[in-house]
C-alpha cells in the first residue's frame, strides 16, 4: 500500500487589507493621533492632505473617511479619465498620490486643477494623500501650485514601537495565532517601521508555521524573514525554549 503524503496546510486568507477595515480597528498612537482626529472632524474642513511615508496608515484613513463621507477614491494617475464624468467632484473625493512622478504630465495637472475648482464650486470636499505636502509636488501650473499650497496638511509618521507592538498582536490574533511576548519583541526590534512590513511578516510566519508544523518562535522568524545575520540567528536558536 502506497503511503499517503499529507499536503502542507495552507493559511486561510483573513482579508487583512487595511482598506477593508474601519475606524474601530484603527490603532492609535502619537504617530497618527492628529490625522485620525482630523478625519473624524469632517466635514469641518473643505480640503485636507494626509502626508506620510509608505505604510504609515494613509490608505486606511482614506477608506475610513470614504466610508463616512460616501467619497470616491481615485489614484492620481487615473484622475484625467475619472474627471470625464460630470458627476465626479460633486460629492467628496479622495486622491491618492501613491507613485512618485518626476515629471507630471499636463493632463494630470490640468485634471487636478479642474477637480479642485469643481469641488469648490459644488461646496464638496477633497482629501489628498502623498509622501510629501501638496505644496511640494512638482507641478508647473502656477494656479494649481497656489491651490495646493493652500490645502492644510496633517502628517503621519512611521509606526513607533508601541504601535508596531499593538499591530503585530492584532495581526497574530486575527489569524488565531498564539505567540509569545518574545516573538513580538523580536519582530518589533527588527522589522521595517510600516504596516505593510508587519502584515507581510505575520503572513509569512503563519504560512511557514502551518507548512512545517512548527510553532512561531524567534528562531523561525529569523530563518523565514531573514531578519538577522548567521551569528545572531544562531544565538536566537539557542534562546528558543525546547519543545515538550
């Protein structure tokens, strides 16, 4: 009789996209308190820019606001096409500047200029996001530069240790994974300071743990995520508690 080889377990996709999560799961810390407060203060502002590095939580806040304000979300490079609809801008709009562009095309500049005018005329609201303030965006149209410079800015910074710690605990809990305090501390000290890095790390550890039937430990994290050099990885291996 041919022995049956068990297939590796595959992790279930728990849908960790921050865009699908609401304000009730947004993790607050000094790095994002002001931005979160202003998003919740809508509609007291007609326009606002969320500025911060990749992975600082801008997209999550955009979706929280869009759900609250019934806003349309559009990436900057798609704006000329979206503006072709006469209704676009009559209600709140969020524009995400995700991909850096050294040279802005004339259609994008003109579309953004006309969108701001359309929103102002309709008495609607505009939310912009980017890594730098809109006043620093490399636009050439003088009137557009003036309008962008007038938009208030709130900044998000990379997650601090306390926020990253809370985020990792939440991500492990969402996947019904129990990990020790040592694992979380190990990751907090070594991971890139971003929401994306935390999600990717937890997903990778979940997959490796299931596939290899091994509990998640600092040693597994060192090997799977390649967060340490050979010498430190050896030290981590020595620190792992023996399995019963």
